C-alpha cells in the first residue's frame, strides 16, 4: 500500500484549472521529487497533500486513509518552505520546540527531542541565537529541525534550497539526503531545478501544464524520456 496516494486529483482556482488529473503513488520511505517549470502547480499539489489547500476533484490517501477533509494539523506531516518561515523573535531552540509545546508535549521530552534534532543537524551551538543572527544555510537547518522534532510520518519540502547560493545548495542537498537515509521517512520534495531532481530522487515526477508528463527513477527518465518535454527538461545526470 502506498504511503501517500493521489487518485485523479484535480484543482481549479475559481475558473483557473491548475491540476487536471493527477494519479501518483508514493511508497513508504521513498524520496519523491516533483519537478516542473514555474507555475505548473507543484506548490499547489504539495499544499493539497499537506491539507493547506482544498482539492476540487479526486482523492488523497495517507497511510490508506482518505484525507480529503482532514485538517492539516491532523495529517502528521511536516512542511519545510523556501522562505524558512522562522519566528523572527524566537531563539533557535524555541523555534524548534514551539509546535511541540503547543501540542502539550511534556517539557523533558521537548528538551530531548530538540537536543536530538540539534545534534543531527549540527545546531548544538546555535540554540540561543535569533534567526537574524544565522546564515542562510543555518536558517534552513533550523527549519528542518523544526520539522524533525515533531517526528512526522512524512516530510514535504517546497523548494527549500532556492534561496541559497550554488555552493551551499549542493551541500544542503547532501545533508537532506543523509537525513532521509537516517530517518527513512517518506519525503516529497518540490523543485524547479533539474539537477536537484536528478541527484536526490528515488522517483522523479515531471509536471507540466497541470499534468504528469512522466514519473520514474531518474535514470529511467533520462534513458527513456516519454516525450520531448521530458527529454528537454530532465537534461543529464551529474
Ligand atoms: P509552482 O509551485 O509550480 O510554481 P503553483 O502551484 O504555485 O505553481 O501555481 C500554479 C498556478 O496556480 C499558477 O498559475 C498560479 O498563478 C496559480 N495559483 C497558485 N495559488 C493560487 C491561489 N491561491 N489563487 C489563485 N491562483 C493561484
Ligand atoms: Mg511553487
């Protein structure tokens, strides 16, 4: 059974059709990369999985359960955004613990989970800093830390690296992959960067104009692109 399954999912904003008929299985522990040009509906799809956006057709299941009408906070997913969305007035430790505290987790457990996440992400010495006192890469790590402490069933990333410079982006790709290997959680990663998709994905899903052009392992799409769009968009593996 797929961990996250989309069945004939569609989305229109008012009269504007954005996604037409998306069917896709994401397996437990799989690293799935949604790639496609700007405006093709990647963020919309991710937000529908997260429950931050209504779906206008079809069905989404998580762990076999239909979630179409389930509020975001009950879906047990953690989302990491491009803009980090850190609370500017809170120290790193508080940014990471905020959601857990809100959910009523015991103090000792919160402390332990923040300490574990900080160790995994190399944030141990930054816990007392404010976001403005951090570099871009450090802020991105805090955003990931905030997701990890919740121990969600899956991670959703929306272009988390596009604000970083090229060198740091390559480093963070490796960090996110290492994290995925360590935690083994289903991950849906959105990007418009073909290289990012090729180097990170177990499965690439190429979106264009509201449809899936093709999905499969990177090398399969590279070797056997179904059409010119996929061939042109995928480019070459590194
Ligand atoms: P991507 O993330 O691939 O760049 P988006 O999912 O953000 O694409 O957007 C897909 C399309 O839906 C775009 O045409 C965008 O303008 C439109 N769109 C996105 N969000 C909204 C919204 N809240 N209301 C109306 N149109 C939207
Ligand atoms: Mg987007």
